[in-house]
């Protein structure tokens, strides 16, 4: 009976307690009437009896209610503290039992979500997660994160595949000076890398009459009936047509009997054929043809096109070298002939004198022609290097632009932006005591870490108070993630969450590892999330002293970072992407910094700005070939570098990398200011600090492409190749140079030996 009573709802039990005494009084009244008892005495007895029973029942009910509520409270506390195992269950009351059941469902969801997130974090992208209900926002976000990581992994695998393929072809193209052998190596390696079934390479040839045509230099798995003559005229078939049009041709429906792929088990018609012209700037030197049973992916076609450009430059260089060798051979033959003539002419002094003058003139003419040919060869080499590096740099900046455009639309980034913004503005105003404590902590970090490093790079009388944030939120977050961060300066990004139990740190623990992984994978200096309404930096991976400040109203609003954020906020274009040129940036210790920004939209509402701080090291690796100038064909003095429209460097020069102190001495001779030399020495960069004010720079800034011999600032004669860079939002040029002395050394050595 007691158990049945406590299974009633709370309102039902209260009603029963109130009705029971009324029924009891009614029964006693009837009994009194029938037995003629004194009314007062009986009423008193009834009231005492009713009060006692009611009090007992009420006491029992209250104790039961308190125990159930305590059990629910304990369960809720265990959940809030992160204990999801062995939770207490509320029994007795239907209401508290239902609350306990719902809390248990919450616990089960959190356990499943945590397990799924841990699998993703450990790299298990095959892990699955079933969404229990439509309101499972975190579960959906985790699935979106998994999908995004799978996409990033696939892109990374394709990029690694292309890089490995390019690296293999660098060895192939550098290992041979014979066109036939090199062509065979190219087609064999290309067929194996792209995993196709058939391939051939046709190069431009000329018969004795001067008629030009395409000649097959090498093939892989062709039947003899396909190219019996190994000669294709311009415009003949698909190969000749591709040569004339200078465009890639891709066939997905190959006609029957177009070609046959032969194996030991028979032969069959391929399903897909790719024909790629071998272009060097505007000049075409041949055609590549590949056939396969499988479809060519987009990145495979782009890879073959890029390899085609490298093949074209290599073929051109080999043919130039062959012409040089022919001229050298002719020169040696003529030298031998002239030496024989000198022996015969000794018999007659006058005739000898005349002959010597003739020989001298021939020597001069030959060496002049050979020198011109040598310069032309070096210019072609520098032009080829400049063109290749130009394409690589432009392609890299296109990748960055596409990455930030795509990343700003990613659902994970959208969720991170919303969660960070919501948590950022939950901080309550600080009390005076708490504010002073946090201000002291942050000020100590500025005085002991930030200001000494900044003053090493630039002499300034500005104190740390100039940079110290006044906003409470900035003080709270800079204290939690910078001044109290246990990791050293430069490693602050290793902290996943501050130990402050704030909503912000909970969001930071979820999204920071993902954004940090993206930054490390692609080499960016920093990644930022900015509130589109206030300009507040609500998140940064690297955590420098601009963290949590406003880029619209704060101390950094006038920097190039602040200006590009303001442009992104003011823009009404959904696909807005803006790159801003390098400028010294104090939070990065006055080092040169460039930024690229894109808006984050939720539907039609702009809620944030995504910003990447550009990776200087990655750009320099492209220009220097990872400091392998000799392997790039630049010898002992050559280099490739970028210059801005202010004539100042936008990449680090070779002399500074190879010998910093010797380069500083050379700049001292050019009367560079001591403060500039100090910055170069401390920061180990000459970006924005050293000028390249040459005629080649001026011509390139005017949009011209070419080459010339001219002196540098030291008066050293250089062979220079130059071209403008087609990168949106900036006016930069690319230049490759080599000293004239190194370029002419082989000819001078030959002249000296002949004398």
C-alpha cells in the first residue's frame, strides 16, 4: 500500500492528504450523531486524531521528496563536473525518476560523443557516430569535423603525390643530356606515376630541307601499327591538332581502332586518352600522349600539364646546350686548322703577319659569337628559372586564396566562430581587485618577455603600457592564455584549454586542436577569428599580444592587419578575399607580416572574419629551392627573389642566408643606417629593409618581362631576368640574377687556354 502511494504523482498525493481528514471528520460526525455523544468532546478528539495522522503523512512525504531532490542534485553535480560513470538514480517519485532518466540519456550522449571525438583526434577517420535526435548539434558538428578532416587528408595525399612525382622528375630531367634517353625515362616514369597503360612523347623535329614536323622520341606499350612512321605532321590527327591549338585534349569516348593496349593476354581499345602540349612560355616543343582504361582525375591532368612545362624547358635547354657544343666543336676544329696554318706561314714573314691578323680577326669573331651564344644560353636558363618560380609562387598564392575562401565557408569554422563569439562575450566585468591582479600578471609578461624581444629588433622608447589592453575580456584571456600559460613564448599554442572552467576554455578545447593542426599542416604563421561587429579578435592559434584586442578601435587598428580586417568588415561581397602587403608588425616583434582575410557568413549574415598570417618561410622555400640554388642551375652567385613596388625585398636574399655577417658588411659599404643593419642582424631577414633599385626592377613594375645586363648597387655586373607577378591585391615582381663574371667564366677560360 505504501509503495502504491509513492508511485502517485506529487499533486495526487497532496490531494489525498487533504481529502483524507475531511472524510475522517465526516465519519466521526455521523457516528456522534447516532450515539448522542457530546459534540465538543468528540470534535476535539477528531481534530487531534486528524492532525496527528496528517502530520505523520506530511512528514513522511516531505522526507521522501527531499531525498529524491537530493539524488537529482547529486546526479546533476556529477554531470557538471565531468563524471559520467556510475551516476546516482532518483527513485520513488515519478517526476524525479523521469528527470534522472533524462540526465542518464544526456550522460550516454556525452560518453558517445567523447568516444567519437577521441577516435577522430587519434586519426581514426573511419569511426562512426549515429545521431540520436535532430537537436544533437554537437554530434552533427563532430560529423562535419570528420568530413572536413577526410577532405583535408585527401587533398594532402594528392599534394604529396604531386610533390613526390615532381621530385622524381627533377632527377629524371637532370640525369641525362641525351634527348632520346631522357624521353624514354620521362615516358616510363610518367606512365608508372600516373598509372596509365600507354604513353608516347613527340618532339619538334626538322628534316634536312628545313621542314618541321613531330617525331616520336619514345613510347610505352604501343603496338607497331599505331605509329609505324613515327612522324606526325602539324594538324594531322589529334596529336597534330593539339600541337597547333596548344591546348590539352582529353578524350573520354575513344573511337574504335584509335589505338590498342597490348598485353600477354591480348589487346583492347583504351577508354581515355590525354594529349598535353609541351609549352615553354609561348613556344611549343612537342606533345605528350597518354592512354588508359581508367578516367584521369583533375589533379592527375594538372600534374601532367606541370610536368609538360618542365619537360619543355629541359628540352629547350638540352637543344641549346647541343648547339653550344656544336659551336665549341667547330671552334676547336678551326683552332686546330689555324695552328697548322701558323706553322706553314713561318716561311714568309709578311705572309705570316697577314695570316696572323686574319687569324686574330677570326678568333675575335668566333669568341664574340661564342660569347653571345653563351650569354643567350645563360639568359634562356635564367628566363626559364624565373618563369618556373613565377608560376610556382603564383600557384602557391592561388592555393592560399582558395584555401581561405573554402575554409571560411566550412561548417566547422562557422560553428567555431559562433561558439567562440558566444563564449567571448559571456565574461562578466571584473572587480577592481581582480582587474589589478590580472593587469599585474599581463604587465609582468609584457615587461619580461614581449618588450625585450621587441626592443632587440627596433629601438623604441614606448613602454609596455602603450600595448597593454584596457578591456576586461582582453585582460582575462591574455592572462589565461599568455601570461599564465605554462608553455614558453613561441609555444603558447600548445595549451588546449586554460584551467579556469570558463565557457570560452571549453570551446577552446574543442576547436583549438583542429585549427592548430590546420596551421601546422600548411605552414601558416597564425590563424585568427575576428568578430564582424566589433572587430574583436576572439581567437588566435599562436597567441601573441594582439590576442583578444579590437582591430577596429585598439592599438593595432592602424596596422596592415587592422586595415585588411576593416575592409573585410565593410565589404558586402560574400566571396570577398583580400591580401595585404608586408609591413612591420609589433605583436610579431616588428617582423614583416602579411595577412589575407575573408568573411564568414551564416546565411546572409556576416558574423566573422577569417584571417591567415602569411607563411614567409614557405614562400622563401619556393624561391630558393629550399636553399639549393646550385641544383636549380644558379651556380655560385645566382638567386631568385621578389621585390615590391617600393623597390624593397619581399623575400630573403641568398647572400644573407649563406653568410649573414659578410652581407651586413657589404650593406655597411653601401651606407645603410646602423638601425637597419641591427634589424637585419637580429631578425635575420632583409624583407622591407634592403632595396633593389635597378632598371630591371622598374621595367618589371611597369608590367614588362625580359632580361638585361646591368650593375647592382655594388657596381657588380649582373645578368638579370625579370617579370611581374600576377598576384591579386599586391604589386610585386620576380627577378633571377647571376654575376656576369660567373656566366662568362667558361668562355674566358677557353680564350686564355687558346692564347
